[in-house]
C-alpha cells in the first residue's frame, strides 16, 4: 500500500500543465521548472512559477526553481487520511 502524498490528482491532463509546456517551448526552456512542477502535480507549482518568471533570468534562482520542481512529494498528514470500511453483513 502506498502512502498518500500531497501530489494533485489528474496531473497530466491538467490544462495548466499543457499551457506550461507550450510557454516553455516558446521561451526556449526558460520556464522549464514551472512546466515540470505542473506536470508532476506539485502543490508548489505557483511558487515555482513566481521564482522562475521573476528571478529566473539571474540563473541561480532558475536552478533553485528547478530544484523546487523536482522536490519529492510530501507524505500527507495523518489527519487528512480517511479510511472508510463497508459494514459487514
């Protein structure tokens, strides 16, 4: 059984991931960290986009945004996990 994480469900079909990859292609890879974060379903994809777009031209923040995009998903806290069982008949 896998542990629940903070990854958003239905990641690949999300329209913002498609938009992120189109913008990445048009900017020749400048917004690559944002596209990766959107595709992976990271909860911090908005933060990655802000760092990437406003500071990415400084090179070091671009690599910081890239590291943020590849950051492992966090295990969901036990308070958000709900287990439902069918009553036995």
